[in-house]
C-alpha cells in the first residue's frame, strides 16, 4: 500500500472511531446513573436507559442489550458484562382472550407483575450470550456461564451454568478469606 493510501486509511479510521466514540458517549449519558470508570466496548441497544443504574468500575463488552420499561436494571461495582448479553425486565401479557398479543396496549393493559427489576450485585462476571430475565438478582461475586439463561436468583459466590446446575465459586473457607480480603482492599 502506498504511503498516501496508508495515510488516507488512517484518517478514515480516526473519523470512524471519533464518530463511534460520540455515539457511545450519548448512550452512556442516557443512563439513570453511571459510576466512576465505566467502560463500554461498543455501542449497545438500550431501551428505557433512564432506568439503568451502573456502579463503579463496570465494563460492558460488545453489543450488550438492556431492555427495560417500568422496572430498573442496577449494576453493583466491579462487574464485567460479556458480549451479546441481554437483560429484559418486562414481559408481554399472554392471558387476554380474543386479542392478538401484538395488539395489547402496553400502557393501559400491562399488569404490574409484567415488569420486575433486575439486580446485578458487586463483582459479577457474565460470559458471552447470557440472557437475564425479569425479577432476577445475581448475587455478589457470582459468575454466569456463557450462553446461560437466568430465570431465577443466583446466590452470592456461585457459578451459574444452568437452572439445574449452580455450583459454589469457593469453598466455605476460601469464601470467608475472599470476603475478608475484599473488605481490606475495597472497604466493603
């Protein structure tokens, strides 16, 4: 590649990166709260972003989707959210007789229990392609395996592989030691 073509290519890359950075900054500003040192690797899909609250030292990888209506999604501190993770706080009504589901008015016919908060506590790591559904709390220090669909609460310091396979992250002694060291290091 000639020197001129290389310089043109680099200039185009700078313009593209600048534009992407602006889009990402706009998305970050749309959240209800963003803590210190939040990083988002690429633009995501965020519906109802004013209901998203992010703690300190949180990282979103590529193409994270947060879909919230009347409920909130909160992230504690020190969380890593893998690429293509999706979180959905709401559900559609499926119980109305004589009406297509697509014709149900979400503003007037939605029930309060069709929406529920999602809470991600401190020090959570989610692998790629994780799906978290409404009403779930992911406990402190937990790991969610790649591709997992989470429909119920995850206990603290667990590794969630599937609904029927949740294992402890640490032995009881190592969990105690870990908590003590976290307290000393971060004051929590």
